[in-house]
C-alpha cells in the first residue's frame, strides 16, 4: 500500500469543466488529488499515476464532508492499495478532550 502524509492543500474550480479539485501536498511536494464529478456521473476508480501521485474521484456531494475533514482533522494521509481501496484518512486520536476535568 502507498501512503503519503498531507501537510497542505489547495482547492481549484476548473473553468469550463464544471469540475472541482482538491490538490494535496507534503511540504510543497504534490502528492495527489481528489477530483469531484457531478452527482449524476459515476466516478472512476482511484489510481496511482506514473509520478506516484494518488488520484481519487468522488461525486461533488462529498465535497463538503471532505473539506470538513481536511480543515478539522490532523494528521492526514492519502492512501492507495488498489482502485477500490484508496482514500483520505486521519491519524488516530484518543476519544475525548484530555484537558477537561470534571470534579
């Protein structure tokens, strides 16, 4: 399985294509992207391109939940095992807030 840490991202709306894309970087190095397609289209399977970038495809109705994860969860990783087993994941976190004390 290929896995890449994500340290920054950029969101693009591509003119004339009705397409939105989130590009992911690891300290400035392009690591991959999520390309969003209209809800009535079937997204292609994920792929690992010749440069080692992970390319994911999702319906546009997944954009808001993905942005929520990107903005609120750290650390983040792109992963790719095969076309059906690929995605964006967060690191493990403990349950609860260890800075709140109840007495």
